[in-house]
């Protein structure tokens, strides 16, 4: 088991390059098997969830060539096995994208039910509803999600709840259905648009992605393409909030400022300066931070994936802030850990009431999930003394070289794997 060990107190200063969006890339890699021609995908983040999905794609018979750290070539013409199941794929949520991709192309798929971060009950009823509406028979048996159809027929689907996963999955299957599909109350997240752009570059006919009505006219075949994944708005947001918490000054390169609007708006509200460039954003936190109210909402609202990082910043801002989590019901599990670092946060139902404290103090804490883990690292960077973050496995699911990028900004952080190394670090820095 590896840990991050951090000596807090240094403002983060300098430039950081943001990688490709994990959640867009997971869907795009799945969609890549929908053609028999070779697809090249660039700007992939080199993180665990991506590598697990690539292994699963390889296991069903597709040819996967890692031609560079961030580039892969996939050829789906060799697929013989429509059953996706291994101990690793069960751990990632995005395994469900192979359902839409395989069902669309082969009209059949069997995929182990998804795991992912434990941030609340994560049903897939809307995915099932969409596949059924397209004419598929859908079942769950022995932990497997089974879907099959003689043919998929375009249809009209209303999503009862805005769901990124269901929108993308239905969009993929409908791309190879007969006739026209309309998805209403669709998710508008940048990665929904990115997946639509990717599919269109393969010859799909998808219009309206980025609005709440998506129209898809099915095509018989998709073809080869070369595509670059959009920058990761959550990785970017995490560094922006790390700048705020440490009173730093960071220039983030390779971002799309428009995708960061909600994240940026909250930083401005609490007293940071944010300067936007074409593909960069600079965050300067030179003034005292103050409280605000935040509610997580589907895009363009404040992202649930930035909620723990925001809480860490508000925990050391003056006054009382509230965060209402409206997407996932179990996303405050980090609060107990942050309390161990001196935070004063009370959770009532889906609202965290945060009374800002002067500073955090270093402690030993556990990363309960991906984003909360990153948030605890930010707390450690801002804290007085030494923080050890356990279970960084979660963080590595979604952040590439997190410790390296932070260290390049002046953070004192190391990845270690034993108590001896923790002691060594402590002696070195004190
Ligand atoms: C995606 O999860 C992301 N995961 C999550 O990223 C992110 O938190 C979430 O979208 C919201 O933005 C991936 O892209 C792999 P949803 P997803 O379907 O698609 C309910 C991260 O840290 N719902 O948009 O699973 C659901 O319970 C993570 O990178 C249903 O009720 O989320 C939730 O309340 C973790 N039925 C809401 O919709 C369904 O069939 C939104 O979930 C599907 C969802």
C-alpha cells in the first residue's frame, strides 16, 4: 500500500500542464471499438482507470497499441468475445460504456456490473431504460449486465434524471441503431460533447450534444479517425483549488476556460483572482479567503467532482459556508478525515456546514475515494506539519503523476510505501 507524505505550508507557485479528461477518455476508448478500422486517440491521461479499461478492451480481442504515454491505437475488428469481466473491470464505473458500444455494434453485450468510487448508490436503471427503448432485452444476472437485440430501433427517450453515463451510453448504442433517436433531459457535460464529437468523427450523426436534447440518426458503419481528448476540467479545478488553499499562484496550461466557469466563479467569490487566456488559466490567492454557499448540480452547475476540494478551501476561509451535495448522497465521507486535521464541519443530510478555521494541522488520514483523496492532499499541502494520506490507490485512478506535478509547483510531497520511508521523510524535512 502506498501513501503520500506531505509537509505542508508552501504556497504552490509555477506552471502545471493539465492532462486529458479521464471521464471523456473512458467513454471514447469504449466507443473506439465500434468500428473495424483503426482509431488513434491522443491526449489520454495515463491513470489507472484508463489502463484497466484498455486491458478489458484487449481481453475481448481488440488490438490495443500504446504508441506513446498518451496515445493509443485501437482496432476493434478482432473482437470475438462480447463478455467483459475481470476482477479489475468490476472496480471501475466506466466499464458500463462497453455495454453501449458493444450493443450498438454487435447487438449484444455482457458486462460485469460496474463498481467505481463509493460515493452513493449508483443505479444504472436509466441506462437500462434507454437500451430497452431502443429495442434491446436487458437483464442483470449473476452480477452481469446482459443486453441483446435482433436490431436496435431509433426512439424517443426522456431521462428522468440528468445522467452523464446514461446519456453517453444511449448515444453510443443509438449511433448504430436504425433511424432517429431523441434523448431528452440529456447531460450537457463537456465530455458528453467530446464523445459526440469523437463519434461524429467516426461517421456518426449526432446533433445537439451540449444541450439537453440530443438527436442521433443511426448509421450502419463507423470508420477510422484520429482524435484528441479534451483537457480534464476536474484535474484543472483540483490544481486551481490547491492554489487557493496554499495561497499560491499557479498558471494552468492546456485547459478550456469555458469548462471551468463554475469552478472559477466560486474562486472569485471567495477572494481569489483568476485570469483567463485562450487555453490557460492563472489563479492567484494573495488575499484572505471568505465564506460562500455552493450547491453541486449537473453542468454547467458546480461539479460534484469538485465538491470535496471546495470544502477543503472553505474549511480555512473566514466565516460559515455551506455545501449542498445534490448529485450523490454519500460524498461527505472525507469530513471525518478533515476533522482530524482540525476542520470544523458538520454534515446534516446532504448539507455540509463549514465553519472556517485558521489553519489545518497535519494528521494521518485515509483517502475515501478519488476526489476526496485529492482534496485531502490539498488539505495536507495547506496544513502545518506533516500529513500522511493512505489509500492513494484511489487518487491514482484519476490523477496522473499527482505528486510530481505538485512537487514541480513547490510542494513538499513524496509517494512512499512503508512506515520506514515515512519516518525518513519526516526526518529529512524537519
Ligand atoms: C459520471 O458518473 C462520472 N464518472 C463521475 O465521476 C461524476 O461524479 C458523475 O458523472 C457526475 O458528473 C464517469 O464518467 C466514469 P451520473 P456517472 O450518471 O455517469 C443518478 C469522478 O470522480 N443515476 O451522471 O455514474 C445517479 O445516482 C467520478 O471522476 C440514476 O439514478 O454519474 C446520480 O445521482 C466519480 N440512474 C445522478 O444520476 C442511472 O441509471 C448522476 O449520475 C444513472 C444515474
